[in-house]
């Protein structure tokens, strides 16, 4: 199966540097896997303003 030079490089790099995958996972947890604050989500939904189908149409 064909693999690009970039894929070969990344596979070799990750084999040579296993700590990179651990860092990726740790940093992913920092930014993306957060607990949802349901009260804050409800405030966002309550504050949402409905948009008209055509925003440039005069009232």
C-alpha cells in the first residue's frame, strides 16, 4: 500500500519520540475534554436571538 513521504516521516517520528503522543493526549484533555456547565449552557440558549431568514430585509 502506498504511503506518502509525510506519512512515513510522521510514523517514524512517532516511533522515535513516543512522548509526543502522550503530550498530544494530555494537551487535548486540556482544551477539549471539559465538563459541561449545564447552567451556563442554558444561559446561552436563553440569550440566543433568532435570526431572520434574510438579514438585510427591512422590518
